[in-house]
């Protein structure tokens, strides 16, 4: 993580890793900032399943609660989400 420009976690991973790294915080936002400080990574995404995602981008937090959709198959959903997010960050309109 210390060499990464961008880190992606799901919420369970974030809390588990932060605890192992000695984070004293309980909130998602505080733990994202904790990881950012320790790793010197300015871009962190945390997915929250059906509750959307949070993006930490250069000191700012952006949150989206997700969208209600009829789920048929989740295979590839996470990869598609992350690919679209990274492309949007690298190649903004």
C-alpha cells in the first residue's frame, strides 16, 4: 500500500486492515484518512455493497449511496465499477 497511487477496499477489509495497523478510529471516514496518512496515498475507494461507495480523493470525501437495481448476476460488477472509476479519474471529461 505504501507504493500505491490508488487503494480500493470494501468496508470490511478497511476496518480489518485499519485495526491491524493500530487505528484508534471507528468511523469509515476516519479510517480512510488514517490509511491515507500512513500510506501517503491520496486516492482511496471503499465500496459498501448495496450501500454504494466512498471515494477519498486528494483530501476530499465523495459518497454515493448506490442505485436500486434488479440484480441478476453480480459476476464482474466490482471489476466494472473499479475500471469505470479509475478511467474517470485518469481521463476526466
